[in-house]
């Protein structure tokens, strides 16, 4: 059973960097059939995909245009985890942040499982 | 690709059937259309992937269907634990991943 455990601060000051980590159990961050993603949910409820990292003979990342200039997602194979760094945060970055595995099978692709979520307030 | 869900809120009683719609601004591969359930204070939970395949442990009262730009999640015989918010999600368009705004199924 794959599980994701998030950690990181719940309060970040404006202009600083938001950093969260997601520890993976039951799978590998180097899996060739998964990508490792960060998603946030605004106070109004909307879900926004932020970015992903994945390994297919080499490491790759993709980021949402809305945060592309401020975001870095990095894997750590030694600890089987991946991290989110979002710099120059503003109050608009206040949200619940989730890590999630996107898993591909012949039946389809989906986010499963999800981390427990971290409520981050920028203030 | 923009996903639009309707209705925004569905007020029903236990035992009734819920029909939730997800419409995409462009055609989405059914392979990459998923549905999630979210309850207050919890992370979203995968219900359906590949438009119609139930995830592990999901009861058969949940049924997904559709293709192209129109997808539907049906819940037959609503149980008390089914009152929640439901999101559809696509992969492969632009942006790479996007979610619909959600449909809240609440108690009438």
C-alpha cells in the first residue's frame, strides 16, 4: 500500500520560500510508471496542479505556467521523497498543499494516493 | 483544457440517484479522465479512473461514463457517506493537469 506523508511549516512570511516535503512508502520516487506531484487547494476550494517530477532514464520536471518562475520540485532518492519549493510567496499562495502520485496503467492515469495535506498560510 | 462541472450543488436525499456532469472545453482521452471525492478536512480520494473504472474498494453504486468532451459520474442509491464534493480531472491537455470546480452533493 502506497502512502505519502507530508511535512513542512504551516506559516510562511511574504516574500519568503515555502518548502514542503513528501515521504513515499510502498513505492519508489524513481518508479518508471509514476510521477510525483504537488497540488494546492485554495480557500475557495479549487484544485490547482503545481508541478511534477518523474524518472524515465533521467529526471524531468513540469510546472504549471502560473508558478513556473517561482517553483522547484526536487526528488531525493536516498530518502525516497520529493520536495516543493515555492519562492517569493504572497498571501495568494495561502492554500492547502497536497502531494500526490500520478500512476499510469493500461486502464488509465490518476492521482492516487494523496498526502494528508498541509495548510499553509502566508502572512 | 477547461473542465466545467454541473450542477454546482445537488441537493438529494439518501437512497436517491445523483448524476454529475463534467464537460471539457476540448476532447479529453477517456483514459485520462478521473473522478475524486472529497470530504471536509480530508484529501481528495480517487473514485474512478479511465472514465469508467472504479478504483480499488469503491462500491459499485459509483459509475463513470462518457467520452470526448462529456463525462458523467452517477451514484445510485445515495448512502449517508456519499454526501461530499466531487471533482473531475483530466491529464494530457494544456495545462497538463486540470480539475473541474467541483459538484457538492448535499443533504436535502
